[in-house]
C-alpha cells in the first residue's frame, strides 16, 4: 500500500511560519466548535418535536469537522493542494453556516411547540446560532490563513508543470 501512509515527513520541506501555526490553532478550535455544535443539536432534539434545524446541524457540523481535519492534515504535511482544498471548503463552510443561521432564525420565529418548552428550545437554538456565527468567522480566517500559507510554500517550491520549456530542457 502506498500513498500518504508511506510518508515520513512533509511533502515539501517548508519550515513552519506564523500562517502554519494559525492554521493548526484555527483548525483545532474549528474542530472543537463542531463537536459542540453536534452536542447542542442533539440537545435540541430532546425538547419537543424534531425539526429541520438539528438535522441540518448534524450535516453542517460534520462538514465543518472534515474541513478542520483537512486543514490540520494539509498543514502537517505541507500539502499545497490540500491547503487550497481547505480554503475552498472553508468558503463552502461559511455558506453552509449562513444557511443554517437562516434556518435557525426561521425556527425561533415559527416555533409551534407548547409554551412550557419554548424557552428551552429558544435558548438552545440561540446557542446554536452563536456557535454557527463563530464557525463562519473562524472558517473565513482559516481560508485566508490557508491561502497565505499555500502561496508562501509555492513561492519557495514552485509547482512542476509537465511539458513546458522551463521545466523540460529537451522540448524544442
């Protein structure tokens, strides 16, 4: 079996800079907030009828966790394409977070459950809204950090383009 399992170190020998440490810290915080979002979405399912917000919350938080894990993995191995993929996934995470916030606002305004559990559901939904807003801010900063790290690695280690004159002296 070959591939990433055979790696003994980074793909390119770039040293860690400020952007690298920012990616690792932001990805870990993003991962932690995603776990908190899953727990709070599960808690929302305990009060009254289950609506679309916690179900969407499970999906969105799993996507957030995948993005954070990709950021950690791409930074650990100086994987330039992985950093680019992480920045794209961060932008998508921001869009998913906005969609989830709009569903949360709709849920809070149109809650039809009994009056005795409405305060608990509203409080839990507000906690989810705060978590998603924080996730959106984190993923946008993470996208910028990934792009800055990727561009700094590409300056030091430019990509090889097959068949061009600059890389292949045998081409006429």
